C-alpha cells in the first residue's frame, strides 16, 4: 500500500508535488501561528515566544544529532546558513509581530504576499520561465488577496503591523530563493537545525536567554509548536527541490483557508463574506498554477 502511494506521488509533476508540499507547510504554519498567538495572549512577548519555539525544536532534534554524532547537520557551505539565517530570523519576527497585533486571517493575507514576490524573484534570480497559466494563477490569487483586504483597506493596510507583515513576506520570498538555489546538497535536517540555532541565538539575546513562564494548561502546545515549526521548514525544503519556486509558492495561498478556520475555533475571529469570496479566488489561482502544460515540467536550472 505504501509503495503504491509513493509511486502515485512520484508520478505527479514536480510542480504539483511542490504545491501540495507547500499546502502542507501552510497547515503547519497556521497551527504554529495559532499556538504562538495563544501564548502571546498570556502576555508573553513575541521574541520570548520565538525563543521558546526554537528551544522546543532543538530539543526535539537533539537525539537525532547525537545519534548521528553530528553528521546529519554537517555543512560544506556554512556561509549560506548565515545568509539563510538572516532571512529566517527577520521573517519569523515579522510573522510573530503581525499575528500578535492582527486577526489570524488578516495577518495571513499580508504574509502571503510573499507568493507574489516569488514569481518575479524566480524569474530574476533563478532563471525560471513560468508559463502563462502560472502567471494567470498568481494574478487570480492576487485578486483574491485584494478582495480579502478591501473591506479593511481604510483601517488596516497602512498600519504598522501590516507593513511589518509585508516586509516579513519579502524576506520569506528571499529565503525561498536561497533554499532553491543553494540548498541542493544540504541535508534537510541540517537546514532545519541551523535555522533554529540562528533563531535561538537571536531571540535568546533579545530575551536574555530566559524562557518564559508557560501556564501548565498550555504545556501541551510545546510539542505541537516543535512539530509544526519543523514541518514548515521540511515541507518547503522538499517543495523547492521538487519544482520551480515561483510555481510551488502558489500553494501558500492555502494559509488563507487554514488560518481563518483556526482563528474562528480558538479566537472567535469570524471572517466576513468578502473574505470567503477572496478565498475562493485563491483556490482557483492554486488550481491554475497546478495545471502543467504537456512538455513544460522540466528540471529547473541549478
């Protein structure tokens, strides 16, 4: 049964597999945002939440690192980890700040503009040549974002939290470019581990390396946070290996379906009808990007 599933998975085009992996990453991201928002609702500062998050992930990875005697995290290109760390730390802080000041659905809408940055970045920096349907899919998805944001245009677009989220989205796109272009020979656990080490050091400095006090009732969130954060990085890693960065990023629009659902369940944030109209357009945009014309699914330039 497992072999059949694997064969069917591999039979999909690279871009389709990449989009589906990014959709999985977005589910993990929405869960992580919901958990972090719950912790910040207890008065814990964003930098402390991110320090706690990195600590939880590293503790989860520690047995694997020890078992392999560090071989799994060995890297031939340490300088790339530094570049990647700069984008990761910036995008993580921006996302946490946005989630702490905006409803989950609205914060996600701003953060997902990273997919719009990715298409021109993929053409400019990765030499990708997206076909017409991919451009059309991104335009349709962008239209969905505008529909979602339009009801709040007068009140939220120019707010500081929104600008921070947009800057975080740009950094997330640059991180995608680095993952696609320079991480081909890196072990996925090495990418995940050194990314979290960077976050642990950076947010540890801002937090005085002091872990926040988490109510006992919320301790169950810690393993969920570790698994969700890891899922985001690993899914993105394999997504960028599978397909073109500008194509697979379209799957990130699905965050605008997951986040509102979690926001409604856990924070009583109920999006209006305009939001769901925009979400429908986002789904249509994803569908257009997944469609791969015959003969176009070729390996991307190294």
